[in-house]
């Protein structure tokens, strides 16, 4: 038995590619140029069995155009760009590569947290011009408090690194009551409690309609003028206009964003020219090891569904699609 698979990117890492080809799958790849329109054209024109999803959003209409579609397997963790309601209605399981990129993103989170707190990017840029401008004093981590908003695989790996650096760590999530004993990490009562008690706040929550722009002007004021905000989760969690105002007015010490509400963002945004801000182009998971694990897990889980094998726990984000 062979399957037709669409990969919504120009390539797939070898670990995933080898698994799919060994299983007899025929693969098509979506080109980078005009990717969404090309993906929709390809879905409407061929009877695909499955999708390995990377960068391109998948709408309900795109799914409807390919009635043979049986599974969408993300070569990533986030699923906010996929119409889960329509996927469930069509009984198409949507799978996430849970934990595949957690170590890489956790390490990156610590990296940009330190870079923002010590203004490393600005020091590098200024020193390269021949100037010897030490600028303002940075923030030392030891003895301060890191607040983790969301406590999934990535946050759980950030916590021990932060504790080893001498930080006290708090966590809050709407589902934290399901996590059991998280000591030595402490539990915050709610988001406002976490923000009030934290010097550095790091976002690790999935984006949902309920938490879009959960970090706005009032929340930034709770962090305070010596605070640092780090976001390696989803850009839509932060009200960028409120963040720009807080940084310009000195109501927040610094911020580091690896993710934006629109990716790639327009050339000019509300954050253009904002001081004390470190930006990177969604690079948290961009290591060879992470990409290898992610491709392998995505391919394995796609084949699990197509071949009728049991899925790992938590792999399916819309389990009602698998209900008998």
C-alpha cells in the first residue's frame, strides 16, 4: 500500500523523508513562492492521503477541497494555523510533534533572555562601529524571579536551567492543576499574580482565541520598569503597540521576541525603532537536532494514522476526530 503525501514546505529533513519513502509514500512539496495559494491549488488537484504540515496555514476550505485527506501531521508543535474545528468535523486527526523542539527552544529562550537583560545585541552593534559605549547597566539574573506563562515541554526545560542560574521560578497555566508536583518551581495563583511577582516573564502558551494579546498595557505595568519580557511562543500573545509604548516610556526594561503576530512581519510595524528590544525571525527551534527530531516524529505519527497503528499519548490535538 502506498500513500500520496503533501509536504507544505519545499523540503523535509532526511529523517522524516527516509521514513515516508521507505513506507512507499509518494511526496509532493509546496514551493516557497506564493506558498498558500500553491498548497490550495495542489490539494484541490490531487487525492492526497495526508499532509506533513510546516509553515503554511490550512483552512477548512482547503481541507474540503481534498476529500481523501485522512491526517494532518505537524512538523512542529503549534496548531493555531490549522482549522481544528473543520478538521474534527471531517474526522481528520491533527497531530503535533510534542516535545520534538523543546530543548532547542528552551536553550534559545535562555539565550535571548540573557541577551535582552544585558543588552548584548546593542553592545555588539555599537562596538562594531568603532565606539566604546558601555551604555546602561544590565540586569543580573541571580536572586531574581522568572515567571513562566504556560508550563508545557519547553517551559519545563527552561525551569531547571534558570534555577541553576540562581533564579527563583514561578509558573502559571490554566491547566497547571493537572501537572502534579512541580517543585522546586512555585505555582502562581493566576496570571496577574505571576506578573506582579516576576522580574522576567517568559511566554510558553499556545495561542487561542481566549488568550490573544494576553500581555497588554496593564500586564506590562505589572512587570514593571526593571522587567524583561521574552516571547518564544506565539506573537499574537502580545499587544505589540502596548509593548512599544512601554519600552519607549521606560515602563519595561527590555523585551526579546522570537515570534510575531504576522510572519514575516511587514517592513514597518509599531515596533520599528523601539529601544531595548531584541528581535529574531522565529529561530527558537532552528537547530539540526531539533529539525531532525521534528521531521522524524511528524512522519512516524502520520504513518501511525495511515497504517492504523496506535498514536503516542498527546500526539492528537483533536482527539474527537478519532472517536468511533
